[in-house]
């Protein structure tokens, strides 16, 4: 939806759903869930393995995303805690391309959603997590249910959900669900 004029507001946002209190004021719809991949420098000792156990990486440096992506950090922590560790974030990127650039430069590895492997990233290799560690990154749409644009936003989100394969189409506040990580 276009944003125009000085008083314009964003009608729909896309995000990784979380249980942050601020989101309880908004309507959230899960659109899809992407499998995650490990982004490793091609020179990494585990780069030759097709699947990597997450627990094998507990001492590794990780690339995170900055505060513009607060839900990613929560999600990554939950994924790593499932196998008993807290990721050591050594760099915070301002988006996927810069995260992959940090990986290519050898600063650490990143856990990214599968579609990000389509971003050209020289010296980066993508690997699956082993089956028992598989995780999914949810992507949701968020909007204010009581805003003037809510009816149009809802219809727009219906179309986006249909294009995304209707990632189960759940609608609700974050406090009602969307807390799964895998």
C-alpha cells in the first residue's frame, strides 16, 4: 500500500511474530514459515557437511540483526536454547545482505530463512540444520484492527496469504499464539 503525504501511516507490516507486549495491540496473521539454513563462510570447517547439528556450533560466533529486527534476536535465542546454548552475537547487521557480507568476511555464521540463499553472496555457502534441529522462521502480517484502513488492510493480507500458500492463515494477537520456533 502506498504511503503518501505528511500524515500518512503504515497500514500493514511484515515481521517475524513474537510475544512482545507492543504487538498485543495489533492483529497478526501468520503468512508462511520458511525453513532456515546456516550461512557459513566457504572456508568454514563444517562447510563440506550437507547437514549440521546446531549443537556443534555452540562455540561459534554468530551474526545477528540490529534493533530494526528485534524479533529475529528473540527467535534465534529460542532456536539455540532448544539445543542448550545462547548464541554469541559478534556483529549486528542492518539486513540480510550485510549479514551475508559479514559471513563472507569470516566474522561468523548466520541462521537465515531459506529464501535468503538467493541473495548473491560470494564466499558464503548455505547448509541445512540436521533433521532433529530443523527450525522454521515464521513471517506474519500485522495491522491495527481498529484503524480506518483495517478493512483494506485485511483484504490485502488475504491476497498476500493466498500468494504465500496460506501459511495456515491463523489470525489473532501474538499473545494468542505464534510462539513456536520449529
